[in-house]
C-alpha cells in the first residue's frame, strides 16, 4: 500500500539559511512524487513533482527536491529561506501504474515550516 | 480562468442537519476529488470521480455521498451531520492524473 511519512511536524530555520523538509514514501511500483504548500486559510498549491528523469527536480519559488530511490526519500530543499516561505508543506505520492486507483494521491501529515527573520 | 471553486467558504451546522458542498472546475479536467483536512492528519480522500458519471469511495467515505453532476461539477453531501465531520473540506481536479489542483476549501463546523 502507498504511504508517505513526514517525520518532522515542525521545521524552524533562520532567514537566509538553507532549509530541508523531509519526506519518505512507500509505493508498490514506480512512484510519482509531489510537494504542495498551504498558506493559512488557503488551498494547497502545487510546488513540484518527480515523475522520471533527473533526480533533482526544480519547482516554484526557488524550491527543489531530491529523489533518492535507494532511501525512498523525496526531501524538499531551498538554498536560502525567506520569511514568506513560512507555511505548511505536504508531500504526496501515487503509483505510476496507469490502472491503479485513478490518480489517487496519498498525503503525508504535513510539516509546518517557520522561517524567522 | 477561476480554476477550482468551492461554495460555501464557511458553514456551521447543528448535529443532524444536512448540507451540500459544491465544487466546480473550469479547466476541462476529467477527474475530481473530495478531501478532508484535520490537524495532524494530512489530507484524507473521501470520494473521487474518474470521469463524468463515475464515483468511487476513498479512505473515509462514511457519512458522505457525492454526485458528479457533469464534467465541471462534483458535489459532496452530508445527510446527517455529526461533530466528527467538523473539518476543512477541499475539492481537487486533474486532467492527467498527475498533479492535482485544489480549491480554496470549505471550513465546516458541526455543533
């Protein structure tokens, strides 16, 4: 069964420092992996995805994520954090099998990122 | 281009009351989804619809029903609301079954 773990409920980092938000996954086939961000009282916004190809994926707002198949991880990174990056971040996974569950995503519990000035 | 819209934004119900949450998308997407978000639980899938005329249960379907009215609209109905259904509800849609696009959410409180 597909599942996602975000081991940290909270990540705190100073503005200008690099940030990492961790995600590990379990999926039966080849994974499609996603990161979403949620600002207060808003819906989820798509940040980036890994489908195939280069293990380092670049997304919106300067974020990137590194796919590591051997460690089944897909950590979100940014070289220099901004206060405006403070939000709730969700990792999600689905099976790449076209016949499986019609594109259903499995979400982690979310990690609250706080960037302090 | 409005994307995914949801109504209402907020709702307070008494236990036992019924209501329908509306969702519409203008992106010509085939698949639509209803999730609920609870603190510390992430998003959990309630129901989904692969295409017009089809619906399937997700992870937490009990107490809910859905209707895929047409390609644009996918509604979620609570027949007899319970306090355990207090949550934030999100609708999402996708064309390619890859990334999903989310609406702004409906914050529901059941007293």
